[in-house]
């Protein structure tokens, strides 16, 4: 099902993190939420989790998931296959395949027997993303999943999510990475949605300049536009 949000407002005292937000997030598509720092991206993603998690399974990876865990990388990924009803049941063949596929997608198979605490921040992030992919939930929500990833693994993540054709919502700062892979874009500023739709319709220099309070230039590379900030 599509995710329908109507007139959503979230305030912290007098500050409105979300200000009368109404949007439809389409099922079966990759939706990317973009905008400047503090515009409400993470608040919107958390609202979606809280509003819909009781209605259906959601795989969610927040910005920070680290700390001392004391489990191997594979054990962490395998948690994506267990809920309260299955926790004490051994892995099925389907479980094993989904775990293996997810680790292969994120290129973390070589860390299978490594304690998660010994991995770098980027490696840990890929493990937690693999856990979300192994969950194989109706919706996958990722909050700035590329923040600790290098260019190659950022591209691998986005191309994997896109190719799996799952219903996904991802918060990103990289405008060009988002516009390359997104089916649907939500561009935000100060708790409001400035534009929403396919990248070719929702993004242009004027709307990006308005969102980020800086000037943008664009260039055409193949069949897509690339955006570069040209200064305040």
C-alpha cells in the first residue's frame, strides 16, 4: 500500500519540525528525501516509522546504530530474519539465502566471523543495512545510510535498493546520487515540502537554490541532470 500522510505537524516547543505536511509515498518505488540540515528529513522518516510500524513490518536503519554489541557481523545480519515468534527457531533455507544475499549485496561476507565492534564505521553501516535488506520487509527506511560510506559503496547501496524494486524511503544529502536512483523525490525546507515527484519534475536549479539558499548550476550528462552549487 502507499503511505499516506495528511496534515502532519510535529513541534518541539515553538519550533515546527514538520509543518502541515501532506504527501503520498508510492508503494514499490524508491523515494528519496532531501533538503538542508534541520529541514525535517529525519523527523519525517521517524514519523513514518511510528505511524505505520504497527500496521506492517518495516525495516528501519536510523542514523546512528553503533555501540558495543559483541556479535559477529553475520549474527547482526541474521537478526533481520527473527521476530518474537521465530527467535528460538533455527534458520530456514530461505533465511540463510536472504542473509547470504544481503551480505553479498553490501559486500560484507568477508566480515561474517568478525566481531562487529572491530569494524570501521563504514563497515558497520553496511552490516546494519544488510540486516535491513535481510528482513525483506514490505518497506525499507534508511536515514542517511551513505553518511559513512565511500563513493563506491554509496553507489552500490543505491543501485542495490533500486534494482530490488522494493518500497523504500531514504534520507540523503547527495542530490546527484538521489536524482540518479530515485523514482520519487521529496525536497524539504523548514519543515515543509517544497517539491515532490519524479526527479526530472521535482528538481531544478531554481527549486534547489530556494531549498539550500545558494545558487545551483546544472549540466546534462546522458539522460540526466547533474547539479552543482555555484556559491551563495
